[in-house]
C-alpha cells in the first residue's frame, strides 16, 4: 500500500496549490488596489505582495499566484491598479504598464528561486534581483510608448524608493513570521 500514497496525496496537493495560487492572486489584487500617499506619486502595495509571496512560497507557487492574477486580469476582471478606470483585460495588459506585469511574473519566479533557504539579507537581495527584472521588462515595453529621454522619469525614478522600502518590508515580514513560527513550535 505504500506505493499508493503519492497518488492518494496528489489530489490534496493539487487543491492546496490551487488554493494558494488563488489566495496569492487575491493578495496581489488587494496590493494593487491599496494606495498610500507617497512622494512623488501614490504608492500601491503591489510590489510588496508579489515579492512577499515569491520569497515566502518559492518559485512554483509564486509563479502560479502571479499567473492566476494575470489570467484574471486578462479575462477582464478589474484586478490591476487603476482598473477599471484605465481599462481592463488584454487592452490594459497591452498598455504602457504591460511590461511591468510580465516582469512581475518572471521576477516572482526568479525571486522565489533565489530566496529559498536564505536569511533576511539573502531574501532582500533575491527580491532586488526580481525587481531588476520587473524594471528591465517594464522600461523596455514602456519605451514603445515614450521617448527615451522621458523613460526613467516616467517609469523608474518615481517608483524606485517606494519599491525598495516595500522589499525591505517584505523581507522583514517573512523573517518575523519565521521567528513566530519557530517560537510556536
């Protein structure tokens, strides 16, 4: 009977993974919708949610959560920041922020992979690598909408300080939760 155990647990693992992906997509949506007054532009918690999930869940589940979020958005659900006011569905995804959305998918996978088994600083550096992917793809796509002279001013400079703060918060939050978990055991 021991050889049957993996097949008996596979459906439970599938449902667990599906639940985590849906919950992660919901957390990312809430992060995208939350706006905090910040200088020079209002800040959402989208980056915090994506990179927290990536470092906490690992690459497979982080990719699943982000892909679920993107699929919901592609189907027209108003999950993105500024949706539905600035558009929904594939039209929104093909707009100026589309490269950032693709970057979040790849950045989440990279962060999840690099953060595995790392401490506070290692997780932060893994998140920084993922954020670099987000900005690289985001700016490359944004360049199709803006002249090169205004690219950094529109797609990088207003956001980088807030994003670095969010990465530090995400890394610290994971460390704090790990400490609470260790104390509970």
